[in-house]
C-alpha cells in the first residue's frame, strides 16, 4: 500500500512521517526612544512654510528654526492659503515696566508729561483770556 505521507528512516532505526514545516513568524521589535512629541513643525523661514503641503480646511502652526517666530498657515476648501507671522516675546514677569519695549512708558515719565501738558493748557488759556477780554475805554469801569 502506498501512503500519502512519505516515510523516512532516521539514523537511529526509527522512522517518522514527514510533516510540513511551519515557520513561526518572528516579531521585530521597534527601538524605544525617550522622546516627547511636541507637535512642533520646524521650518527655515516663511518660504519653507509656503511650500509645505497640508490638507484642505486645515490650520497648522510652524516654528522657525532661526528666529523667534511662529507661522500659522490656513488652507481653505479651494486650496488657497494664508500665512500669518507671530513674534515670540518672552515675558519677564513685570507688568509695570518693560525696558525692551519703547512704547511702554514708566509712571515717572507719564507724570512728567502730564505736568508739561497742564502747563501748556494754562498758557493757552491765558492767551485766550487776553484775546477775548473786554476792551476798556477811558472812564469805564470793568465789572469784577
């Protein structure tokens, strides 16, 4: 009789039926890195932002590698995009004065400026009083 499985003799005198060899799949392990995903996309200037592709109806923020700037790129449903640029300014914790910003004045400067303005207003009032004061003729008494 003929078997459907081939029969082999081994060197020790016993035989065994050949069974199909199944190779177990090996799992490949990914290396684990201790990095945090900050969701920042770093770019080299605004031209790099303009050339980057992104999905329709989306807004992405890009951080500049060289300057303290953030670019916000918005793409509408038709694929047209706009890019806004924002400067990153570190706050030093003091809300009353900021030496780096010339547009913010100290309290002393404001008080001095108010005093000068009051003096100018008083000088203008004196000039107006002279211009519109009633003219006196000889012998007339001014009510007062």
